[in-house]
């Protein structure tokens, strides 16, 4: 009487072993992702309902190997997580795959940056360069062209070193009540030398990257010394510089992880409804659109384009440096080119030609050029790094509020 049960268990074991054999081994794929063309190899090992192994990724001329985490198998479906470090922040990339004949149909999801569908084939990743993009999205896989050159010279040595013998402004950390987030939040504020509440100063708001917080810009560019030097040399008008935390959630720590990506979109409301009113209540500021500028790096560059170009009644000066994949498509950023031409006093878009996100900024530039929207397009030999961002801020500060 127990023999059928035994046979059933045996068949189940054989099926499990066959499934494990079908999944175990090397698989490779080449596909389009939100950041460009990717080549990847999976070395997988199935053991019952558990999945272990590693990934070997090739992107932008670099190679990265990581152990997979949270690997699971349910029938013909498998899932796992690849954990990468991006700007000092943990980035979790989830994969879900379904075994189908000679391949695995995968969906790859990178936080809130979008997903990619592709098919992995049996075997190791072939040597050689990636095949041409199929097909490239606007600006993706962009090559360096005649437009992609510096628009300004690098700043002089010591441009953001603290100098003796000149007046110095004040850098302070303040708190404000955020109705958007429902908590008390922090931001860092620079006020120029000789600040007086009786004077109405223009205000520059600068936004950090995905791995930063309200202290990042000061660490990367030494904003107070940079601004002091420009004002002393009469290369910039006295202004207030505000460095908020662009991660609009209660846990706004810089190590909050990729799960915080949606909070960067929510920050639009925090900026408009809480940050700006708090600054204009506490300091002597101008409250007109030509008295406000917005700039940012990486994730903050995307926010700058999304929020600045989306609120031209609030900002007349916009600077986006090395914008990240959170950037909206150019046609959504500037749906009405004539309005942008009329409202913008200055639009600066910059990126390094060694930056893996170059295609994003180039796509914005290409659209603006096509629609004849005046802007500064600057490409240097940097990557996705603080040198590029500090240099861009140095240029931008000299051009605004003129």
C-alpha cells in the first residue's frame, strides 16, 4: 500500500534533480538596460529550492563579479538579488527568471530606475566587445561627437581652498518642519560675508546624489570656501546656498539603500512646499523666480531637470551635472520649448565623457538643440566624480543671478 507513495516521492526527487541540472551551470546574456548596453554571465548552482552562485557583469569597459543573494527556486521560476555599490550606496538589482527550453527568460529590476527583459543562453560569456545596441533609445549608447567638448576651462588650482585675508560667510546646519515627510529634517545653509536680514539675497538650491545627504556638496566641493573666493574676486554675486536632503522620507540617511529611490521623486513636494518656504521665512531672500536657482549632481541632476524645468514659475536658472537615470525623457522635461526659451535665464547640462551615464545628459542636449532651446552643454574628460561636479558648480555660480 505504501509503494505508490514511495514511487511518487522518487519521481518528485528525480524531477527536482532534473530541474537542478537544468538550472545549474553558466548562462550569459547581452541586453539593453536603463544605463546602456550590458553583458552579464550567471554561474548558478541549484540545490532543491535554494539557488547560489555569482554574476560577472561587463559594462562601460569595466568588469564586476558579485555573489548572488536571496536565491530561490519555485518550479520553473528562479529569483535572486545582485548587490552592487554605487557612489558608496548599496544598490540591489533583482532578477526573476523562467526556464524555457534552451534559455532563461529574465526580468531585471533596478530599484525605481526601470526594468529590462532579456533571455540568457547556456554557456559562458563570449570574449569580445558588445554587439551594437538594438535599438538605442534617444541618447543611449551615445558616442562622443563634435558637440561633446568643454564649454568652459577648469577652475584654477585652489579655487575652493579657504583663503586668509578675505571676508568669510557662514555655514550652518538648520532644521525645518516638513509637512511632506511628516518629520523634522535638516539642511545645510551658506550665507555670504556681511549677511544682513535687511538685504534680499538670491538663493541657489543644490541637490546631492543617491549616496549622499545634506553634507555631500560641502564634502565634494567645499561650498563655503568656493563661494567666499568667488565673491571676494567679484566673480559671483553674494547669494545664499541651500543644501537640503533630497531623500524625502523619515529614514533619510545616506545609507538608506536603493529602496529610497522613490523618495527622491517625492522631494519635489518637500522642496516646493517646505524647504523654500522655510528658507524664505528664516532668511532675507528674494522670492521671485529670477531670484532662485536649482542645480544638482547625479540623482540630484535628474531631480534638477525634473523639478526645475517642471516648475519654471519657481526657477529661472537650472544646472544639471552628470544626471542619473531618474531623469525624465527630454520631451517630458521640455514639452513646450517656446515656454522654456521665454522663462529660462540659464540652463547648463554637463557630463564627463568617461561617465557611464553620459547617454542621459547627451540625450537631453540633443533634444534641446533640436528644439533650439538655448543651453550650455559641457563635456570634459572626467567620469562620474566629484572633480566634475565641483568644477561645474564653480562655473554655474559665476553665471547665475546676473
